[in-house]
C-alpha cells in the first residue's frame, strides 16, 4: 500500500510551490514531489499526513551513513571515540546547522499556531525535518544517492567533532550532555577501596537520571580504577555509551 499521499499543491502554502531553491541547496531534485512535501509538513499543519514516519526512516539511515563515514575517516579511533563522534554528528544541534545551511526554515509547512510560535526556527523541528528529507530522498532514489547527499551536507561539519568531542574527558562530556537537556548532574559514589597504596583498586558507581517520553529513567554504572578519578572517568565513559542510543529521543 502506498503510504505517500498525493497532495494538491494548489491548496498548500506558497512555499510548497517554490521548492526549486531547496532542491538546489540540497543537491537533489525529487522525482516524486509528494515526498519532499510530506517531509516538510509538520503535524501542526496535518495531524494525519506529516513528516514523522519519514523522520523515523531518515534517523536510521543517518546513523548508518555517519557510522560508516567515521569508520572510514578515522581508522585509528576506537569504538568509544567513534560512538561519541557519531552522537555529536546526529544530535539536534548539529542537524539544525545542516538545516540552516540548506535554508530549510523558509520551506517548512506549519500550522498557524506553530508558525506564530516561532516553529520555523525551532531546533527540534529543523532537526526532525532534515531526517525526514533523508528518508524522502531514500524512497525517491536509493541508498547510495542519499549517502552522497548526506555526506555533501556534512562536508564542513565533521571538523566540529575532530578535537573537542574526542579529547574532552568523559566526566565533562557527560555533564555537558545532561546540562544541555536540563537534567540533574551525574552522581558519583565511592563504593569501596581495596588494597593499600600504591596498589589500590577503587570501585565507583555513577548514577544518572533523565526523562524519556515523560518517564524518569535512572541509570547506574559501576566501574573500577587504580584511583578514584580513573574509576569515575571509566564509569562516565560507560554511561555515555549506555545512553547514547537515547540521545536523539531525549526531551
């Protein structure tokens, strides 16, 4: 069953009839005009037909494309470094940069309330729309085509993570992540100390609480190290990896 509606473009807002400029910025011209229209349509305009399903598809595609690009671009980086870089490249704030480069805000199809409320420049909407457009390109073409488009969009964005995200210590990155979402700071508890100096082993528990779909989630990670600082860093590193899959969903 075809899940892409056929829109009467004459009944849509004026920007829906002026997509040539967007296609130019994207580096892709759609064969099926209904796909970009759906990708640009927020639920405030149409609760039934909107970008949410395409966003779901685009989110998965983006993760694969960025993971492959990082794997090839940084052959000496370990799994932890690659995971952190991927999280930075697919987060809302980065996708908003992509949206700005594409001048996407001019083409969003929003309901009156969302439009008056500043939705055209809302980071979450811009990020969601970028993912929806990725899904739309994939349905209109194939994986290699959407991959080429996405990597073109990201040409000047990879440098955002090459230094700051890889080299910054785990505790700082975890704290900044939680602060960015207005969650409580992580808590570190020393559970036990074994042995005598200089051959001691410290066991630390890192506890993080965050909200996912209006439900409070409490995560705990236990790690050990030759010092309390090392144990805390290791627990923070594991915590970042543990919650990375939820990053795009955190509200």
